[in-house]
C-alpha cells in the first residue's frame, strides 16, 4: 500500500480510503468487521463514514472495528444531512452540529474525529457561525482537521476567507464526487485545491460500480445501487456515462490480455 500526504495536515493516509456506507445497511455487522479487518490487513488506514449512514449504525460498527487500533487509523465522519423528523435536525447550525458531533463521538467510541466534514452546504446558516463551531471543536480536541463535501468552489473559498479573516480553523480537506464519468471537479475544485493547498479525497471513484462493467449487460436484475436507489440511477442515467464505462471496461480487458500474454 502506498501512502500520501493529506494536504498540509502532516497526516500520512493510505492511497485508498475505505468507505463504510454499507456497514449496517447492505453489509451485516459480521461482514462489516470482516471487510474492515481485510482492508486494514492490506495497509488501508483511512476510513470514511457519516452520521446519516444506516441511521448511525455505520458509525457504531466502525467504532467497534477501531476499538483496538484507534491510534493507527484515520477516521472521518460528516454532518449536515437530516437525521430525524425534528425541524432543526438538519443543516450547519451550531445547535445541530454540536448535537451530531457528540452523537458521532459516542457511536464511534472515540474521544476525537480525525477529519470532520460538513456534508452539504447550508444556505440558511451564517457561515461564520459554522466556522466558529468548527474552530471551537478543534480547540476542544474533539475534531483534529476539518473538511467539506459536496461544496462548490465559491462556497469553499468563502469559508476559507471567513476563517482566515477571523483567525479561525480553516478548511483542510475537500471531498468532491469524481470519476471518469463525473469530472466536474476538474473545472474549479481541483485548481482551487492546488491554490489553497487543500487535500482532495474524491468519493465514488468507480461511479457507484458503473466503471466496473457490471451494468453493461442488458436486463440486469441484480440487487445494486443503480437498480434499487433512484438517486443513484438519476445520477448515472445519462447514456453517455454508460458508453464511457463500456469503452473503459473494454480497454481494461485488452490491457489484462496484454499483461497475461
């Protein structure tokens, strides 16, 4: 396993980050533990989670997995998504983030979270309040580094400006969707990351399985994300994405044949 510097944090993380969204959902607790053990055995020390995954169960299972190796792994989690029916159980308000951070720490059975992502941009909350919350959490030792996921370039730059102007903890890491079929991040996010020395941790690098070739066959009735979840299907419904995936997989097959011959 190769390791990379995570921006300017000083952290060394495995080139592959293991996503735990299936823990407690598609994967049972036993399967989740087995996947974690295998990933760690192969050298992965970077594990991504979120408070909304499996209604918090993903964090609970990940907390069990890291019980005996907490200092050896880099753990991320997120907040912003709606977690229950209460009107304030969503967004980036100080109240919501404070409650969700404490719940995440408890579920993860950890005194701190290595990287805490703001999962979505919140247009209804004063961004300075959100950045001050992150600054407070870092000073309290509950968060070590901060990040944002699914934010546009102007939103990230505004957060950086607010934090630097007010001498607050700034953004260390961004987490955009990025793959061969979803390349929007190349336009503004990557240049911004280079300019501001931000770490970039892309999610869905294989297009939720599209780039593996498993959707290339007609009448695919397998139990998969694209077949069972509307928002994944809508995300990759463009026929051009499937054409790209098919060409990519064909090229991979040719490369494998060349290597074996």
